C-alpha cells in the first residue's frame, strides 16, 4: 500500500517527523491533545487500531505485556488488563524509575479497568518494578511518529522507547524473540531509509492501524542493552534510573564510557533535529505529563491570547483564571461576581468553568445530567478524556447534578454524545443530550457576547438544562 506522505531522498529523521505531524494536523486526523507536534500523535481511530492487538497470536500467548504510557495506546493497556495479563507501563519520561506494574482492584469492572489504563490509573493502581526484578516481557507495545512496512521506526525524538528497550535488555527482560508492536494511523506508515536506523533504534515486528495489520518480518537487530556512548552526563542527570543502571553495569565490569555532551544538547538519542528547535524544546517539555501535554506551552498560549483580547474583555476575564492551566483558578483576579477568588473554598473553586481556552465564535453544547452527589469534577474530566469526549470547555454545576460541555461544532458534539450514551459513574447512569439552547436554535457561543457588558447579566436563576449567561461561571 502506497504511503500518502512522500519522503524525499536525503530526508532526516526530523524531516520525516515534521512531515507526519504537519499532515496529521492539516487533515485533522488527531484527537486531544493538540497540536501533535513533538508528541506521539493521539490519532483518530487509535481505539480500533489497539483492538487489533487481541487478534495477534503473540498477544494471546503472552503473559506479560509492556505498553508505553501515551494516550493513543490507552486502549492497548485496557485490552491487556481485560485479558488478565500482567501490564507494565514505563514511568512517564523515566522520571522516577523504569516500570509500574498496573494492579487493578480484585474483581474490577470494565469501567474500573478503563480507569486503570488511563494516565491517572497508572499513578493510582501501580506497583514499582526495580532494575533487579526478575521480569520476562513477552510483548512490547510502543508508540511511533512514523514507521515503515520494513519495521523501521521513528519516535518523537527524545529516545525514551529506545532507552526503555535497552534497559529491559540489560535486565534480561527482553531478548531477540520478544515481539515489538506499534500502533499508528495509516498515514504514519511511510518509507524510511534504512540508513537512518542506528544501533540504539528499536525496530518493530507488527504495525497495527485502524484498517490493517502489517507483519514486517524485520531482520534488523534490536538493541542488546544501553549503548552508553550514545548518552552523556546531562541525560544521566535528568534520568536517575540510568545512573543506577550504569553503576550496576560498571560493577559487572562492562564498559560504561559516556559520549561527549553535544553543543547544543539534543533532547534525546535521535539525530537530525534542526538547531533552532533543539534549543527550544527542552525548556517547553520540562513539565510534560504522561500524555505529553506541556504546561509551559499552555500558559504561554493563554498569556498570548490575553494580550490579543480587547482591554474590556481582559478586565472581565481576570476572575476566570485567564492565563492559568485547565482546572486552575487565578487567585489574584476578581471576577464579575465582585469577590476575590481566593476567598472561595476548594470545592467551590472547582465549580468554576474548568477550561480557560478562548472559544470559537460558535460552539455546540451538550447537557450532562444525573451527576451523582459527591462526584468530583476531576473524575468527570477523566471519564470524558478516556472516552475521547473532552470538550473545549466544561461548565460544572455539581450541586444541580449537571454539567455543560462545549464542543467546536455539531459533528464533534454528536461524536461525544455517542461516546457518552452508556456513561456510568459511581453506580449512576448519566444522561447526555444536546442542551436546550442547541435544540432551540440558539448558539451557545453567543452567551459569552451579550451586549451591555457584565451589568446585563440576568439576576434570575436559569431553568433546568439551560446554561446561564454571564453567571455560567458560578454554581447556582
């Protein structure tokens, strides 16, 4: 099958990454988080691609499966747990160790297994696995930015998948017979020149896409351990587990000589990254979470948007936490309710609008009712992300057992409605439908642009299932 992305002769790894990232963005082939640049893309159809894992004979016969922690492989983690196999997930960016063994509660329901397979579940339901653990990994699932039908793989450029495999090889957890699988969109399958593949690069045996299963029959050898000359002292300082492994191998008499620190320092093991981006990316990614979402990027974007707004709008928005990250309330500002945010308790603060992103001119709103008492907004947000129904903005009205979800267009809202039809939280089934403002032909986006400014805000309580206008920020 011919690739839709043409790779020109002489292209570097970084050229190929940019081609793939640009194509996915230009053709709207990704879900949250966006943009996909500098990430393992959370492509549309990731669930279908991951579901193909259960049909592989190598998966059926495996006992221990290692899956990377990125969002597009969440369904692969779920089907592994559902098949009652041992699931190992690397700690994000190898900050605190190598693996977590995900251990669901006894008798866990399908919904609980979904939570365990999420990034939050990896934190809450895991047991660390040390370098000295006697672990045998039967199957490895990795993410990719690009991969070829010959099994050559390119990651996002930081080398974590390659390091994880090398560390597993050093532990004796993997060997030449260990099967490596990657899950990607069809457009990510491209022609990668073999000369770009280096000794530390992990190759793959199977490629799963939303439409097909590709067996690569790759003969290129996989790494037999960490190649220390590919690393430097800066990398060791950022990843303490590497320092521990190096000390163990040095005690065993192995050559652990490090390479020279590059100038400027590259963010990972991969080569070919343009000098301009090499200097910028490490600062942006220092606070990345498990899904690869950069907090510094979001803060800079919000600050830039705030500078672009008219002065009157900025004044009205200060109490809404503009410039803060999602789920945060700006304590310094005062909102249209005329009282300081930091006078509010934590639960009341969480009743504010959870997303501070600037909305498009028109949005489509979904009403979510039947929210059980005691449910936290963070739990709802986790459930929405797991079902790939994360909205542009979430208006939380927990005291009224409801919430409103704003989506970019009717199609996105319909997809969210389909994903939320069987949503059940804390034993309560939730009701998802278009908000009355949508069914009545009124655009939800208009509610934020009432003429007359804040003094025009209604003083009466809005009817059920209807979002208040300028008072939508407050629990009513």
